C-alpha cells in the first residue's frame, strides 16, 4: 500500500516529510479525501508541521511518533488468539436451520444418542461468528461430529452410525478435490480439514473464553463456554478474565484493529497475526482490578440489555452508534464504555488522554446532486485523539519488540523464536462449516473509503478417552 511501499521507503532511505495536511477533500470532481504530503531529500532542519501543529517528526503513518515500521508480532501475545476449526463439510453438522440439505436434523442426533449413548462422545456444540453476533445470549443452535485425529478403523468401530453420516454427506464432495494438493481433505475425509488442535489443547478445561466474529461491522467481544467447537468464522482468545475483556473491547484495541486489519467490503476482518499478536497490552492487564471492575459493569449491563431488547451484538451496537438513539439504556452503555476506556488508558499511564466521544463519519461520499453525505457514522473519539493513541501504541509496540529481541524471544525481523498458535487464513469465510480452500496470498490491506453460568468439561480429540 502507499504507506509501506512509498512513504516508509522514503522515510527510511534518506527522505523526510516536513509538512502534512491530512483528510483534505479533493477539489476536483472525484469524491475522495486525500492527504497532502511535502517531502524533501535529506534532513529537514526547520519546524515540521502536521495539520498545522508543530511536531518534531512525521512518520510514514502520518503520526508525530511511533516510527515508520509495521508493528512487530510480540512473543508475549503468542498462543493467545486462534481462528476456529475449518470443518469443510456441512455434513458433519446437525442443524435444523440448514437450507442446503447437507446437515442432519437435531431429531436425528437425539435418536442416535438414544440408540448408542457413546455417540455423544463425538458430538459437540458448534458455534460460529454469526451466532455470536446475532443471538442475544450468544447461544448456539448447531452440533457437530468431531472424531479428532482418530483413525478410520477406530471411528468405524466406536461410532459406526456417525461415520455413516460423514461418509454419505462429506466424503463425496471431498473426493472431487485434488488429492495431490489436499491429501488430508481427500484421503482423511472423516477429519476436519484444519481442526486447530493447539486451540483446543490450550482451552481444555477452561470454563470461559473470549470470542469475536472474524468479520463484522463492529468490534464486539463475547464470553462463551470453552467446551464447544468453534467455526472458522470465530476468533478465540483463551483469556477468561473480565480485565482481558475490558482491554479487547476498549477503543484502543478497536482503533488498532481497524487500522491494521484487512477488510471484507467495509467490515474489518480480524486476523490474529495483525490485530492481536502485535497489540501492546497494558502491563499486567489480566490482574488489573480497575479493568476487572470496569469490564464487569459493562459486560453485565450489555448482557442484560441484549436480553431485554432481544437484540444481538450487531444490532445493539447499531443502536450504540446511532446519533438519533437517545434511549436511556443506550446512553448508559455509552457511559460505561467511556469508563472502560478510561480504565484502559489509565492502565497504560495515559491519564492525559480524554475519553470524550461524538458522532463522526468514517468517510463521506457525494450523492447524485453533488451533496456531501456522511457515511459509516460511529460514536467514537475525534481523529486527533485516535491518531495520538495509535502513535503511542506503535511506539509501545516498538519498545516491547526491542526488549524481546534483547531477551532472545524474537529475531530482529520480528519473527518469534517460539512456536505460536495454529495457522490462520487458509480458507474463505464461512458460517456453515463449508469453507473452501484457497491459496496463500499476500495480505491485501483495504481501508474503508477515504473512508457466570459455568460450563465444565474438556474436549478430548486424541486417540484415548
């Protein structure tokens, strides 16, 4: 993109930006917003100006601090974020809402369990990003067969009825694929294409985990029981505390995510490697009492509100960002969000940053009559506050990375010397277990136009019970 291949190269190859005016409406007919950048070769010794303000430096991100480089992945964040399982086959599921005729019914699931109670050992609750965002209680409505990494012979012996279902409903489609390119998919058809074994090893025995929909209009975090199978449309964080929820739901993390995530249409696409593993969390955030209290108050109020209104996360945050919505409960949710942001900023030691929000568009477009129309209006911090926080987070990421290099945890190029979580992003988006394999490609960074109910249990996917 422009920053990485243009501005960053200039700034690290002997050039300097000495004046920048951001978000200027293009004077011509095109309905775009641009940034005007003044560059010179060599060192600029006079006063630099960023949007008219005197600054000591201007980075390739058009910030006054934070450096020119992309943020590094931090060893401290390794194995704490995972994409859900790529099942690859709706035939594994029991789902009464399936309209494609591939899933089995819940009645059939109950019949098979009644016939052979051992079948329950290979059937699990199944949830994806859609349920997380649409259900007021984040309730799942599907179940899924999971044989783990067991052999075909063992599965046929222990669960012949379930194997018959998968053989009938999954195997035929799998066999149409190229076995040379996808040997597991074709020749081990009773297994998930990518089961995410490290995810389930990590969360084994955890009562709760944090989850976000992989692609969504809003950055909204939910707490779910750990004893279920998560679809690839969900990102899972094995962080059970309310303090962790506070940090991930706060505006600093949202800003970071929106800035560094790729996108699907105009919705941010949460990729752990870009959004989580690079994010510099506050020191000791998981044991911070202020974060725990702020997150508890926010989560409990939001949960009760969604049940009261029968709205999921997406529709609740649509109300949250609606400038015409002045319902007392929504106003209170905004206030609690500000309190949560305050707790996070204080955890960083950034007491000088204000948490005041207003309704701002992410970009504007011209209608057919040439009138400027605000688009993607959100209740958020002003651009100046946003840029200040992002600059500080970038600087903190660079500081943490330098410390980890000195400790031998990562190499100088940002690659961790320790093993991280399961690979991500090797499928297209899905909500039904029917992901399709895709070739790895370079990341496409597309921004918006200028624009305690306890569940115990453990998932055992090995060969022994």
